[in-house]
């Protein structure tokens, strides 16, 4: 195999037809209303609640600030049980709000928080569980709900990866007290940058809106110390247009997933994730788990070899957030056996709607070729 002429990155941001976007933003020139609960913002909020099958959606400028506002609004304090197998955002939002992250190990099956290990970490300081639907694979929401009820804990899900995911036909955003979704350019559905909180309890709405707009309640009244985390009209326009294409994009991702699975199934030492029968998946990522002994090469070696072919896979998630430089040795002694094992061996391969069938087949071929398995 020769290297690809152009680099293939782990994802390529989806853009709608140019004319459709410009037609949508034309309205902004008519009204000069660019942000602060504009017409497009409000329509997107309604359309997303409908698409995601959740009662309430509050939009934000990005996913991270949405999570930050959720933590503030639910008054989390003390210790928060969470996963280290995630993006920086999850842990940083906890720490920035003055809470102590208590890292729980992950399960070896879908890499979400290990529900059998949560109870052992609960103390009288624990106020919440912040879990992540990794790669869009749902956490064990039933068990988490039971534990939360028993110990009177709040539950926040980082559902940044889980756009459109359903469990037995129920929208992923209906579980827990509140879920955060990210609409960053690199996600399955994007509003350039953007995010949302999804929740059943309408009582939260006021607080979420307060915190995202400086805590302002009226022209002469500021009730809380808030942030500026509002989604603007250009973002909302991108969302409204992209929403028409998202089903098609998920379908394409599904086809790519099936191609990868078919090609890699027989490769020794490359372990793949399966679909779960009760789950509507969104195929946001294509992770492979590399057993270096069987495959004949470590994950890190494979990453370097792929680069020689102009393929840029990513180590999502490595390092664990618990091992970040900014935390020093604070969490080095946590029992994160599974999480460390997975973080050393996981690799997410390129996947996005416009990734061609031939390219997928070539990437599969390269993964076999570099270990001399290329008949
Ligand atoms: C993308 C992502 C976020 C942050 O979302 P932004 O919209 O980029 O702020 C949080 N958590 C996870 C797991 C993510 O992948």
C-alpha cells in the first residue's frame, strides 16, 4: 500500500450545502438579532427536544460550559464519583466547581463507569455521580439510578458522544437528573461549537438560563453570579440546517462501522465493540482495542505506522484524566486497573460520513499489512 495522498484524520467536520446555511443566516441580516434567545436559537431548542425525545433542552455556547452550569445549578459539593476515561472537560468541570473527583474504574465491556465499584467509593461527603456515555455506549443507567436513590445522590451524564442514542426507544437525555451534549464541530451533530443540557424536570430551566446569562433576571436585577454561555444565532442556524442531514450521516457512519468490522473481525489481537440490541447507536467513533501479544505490535507502534500512510488515528482516551500533569500525583494511587489497561491499548480509527468505502478498506489493509498479514 502506498500512503494516502491527503491526510485522513480521525474525523472531518460535517458542513451542510453552503447555500442552505447562507439562506438560513439571511434572517439574521433582516433582524440584526445575533444572540440572546434569538428566533433560530429558540427553534433549534424545540427541534432538538423533539429529535432527542426529551422534555427540556437548554442550549449553550459549548458542551463544557453546559456541564459547568449543570454542576453549579445542582449545587454539587464535596466528592463527586466519576470516570477518568473521558475527555478533559468532565473532570475539569468538577474540579473548577470546587468539588473533589473520586475516580471509579471502568468496566471492560463498554468502558463506562463500573457500577459494581461505585458504592465502595461513597462517603458522607459524596453528593453526585458524573458518568460518561463513552463513544455513545450508554452507561448502566438502571444501576446508577438505583445507587443514586439509595444514597440520595444527583446524577449528571456527560452525553457528549451520545447524540441520537436511544435505549429501548427512550432518548438518552432522559436518564439521570440532567445530561450534557456537545455539538462541537467534531461531533456527530454540530453547531460549529455548541452544547445543551437535556432534562425531565422543568424546574431546572430557570436556573440553567440564569447561569448562562450572567445571572441576570431583568434590566436592573442580577440574581446570581453567572457565566456567559449563550448559543448565538450563527451556531443555531448551523444546527437547524445540520439537523436535516444528521440521520443520513449516522446511516453512513453505520455502513462504515460495518465495513471496518467485516475487515478487522479476523485480525488477531484487534478487538472490536459490538452493537447492543436494546440500543440505537450513533456510530460516533470506531474504537479498536489492541492486544499487543496477539497482534504483534503495540497501540503506540501502530499509531506511528499509520502516520506513515497518512492516517491519523487518535488515542481516545489516553492519558486518563486522573493522570493529567495538572493533578500531579494526587490520583496516582486510585484503583484504575481496567481504565489504565484500556487507555494503553485503545485506538479510535477515522470515521465520518464522507469517508469513502475504498478508504476504509485501505485502512483495514494497512492495519494487516504492518504486521505482515496481507494476503
Ligand atoms: C467533546 C466533549 C466534551 C466537551 O464538549 P465541548 O462542546 O467541546 O465543550 C465533554 N465531554 C466529552 C466526553 C467530549 O467528548
